[in-house]
């Protein structure tokens, strides 16, 4: 005779494997590398600094 299989466990295991494959595909499709994320943060920080440098000081401190 063959091995006894619990269908509930087998079904849940198959669902987890499918979810992991889908998640892996989505990470490849939509994910960004660490270098890309760091580059974006550095660019936004530079843009914020540049904008702050062009702010006109009126002397009106409220």
C-alpha cells in the first residue's frame, strides 16, 4: 500500500508553493534593486536641498 496522505495538508502546501512562485515573479517584475532605491532617495534629497537654497529670506519670522 501507498503512503497515507492528508488532503487538507497537501492542498495547503500546494497553495503555499503557488503563492511563493507568484510572489517571486512579482518581485522580479515590480521590485527595484537596493541601488535603485538609494539613488532615488539621494535624488529627492538633492532636489529638496536645491529648492531650499533658492528660498527667499524675507526676515518675517512668524
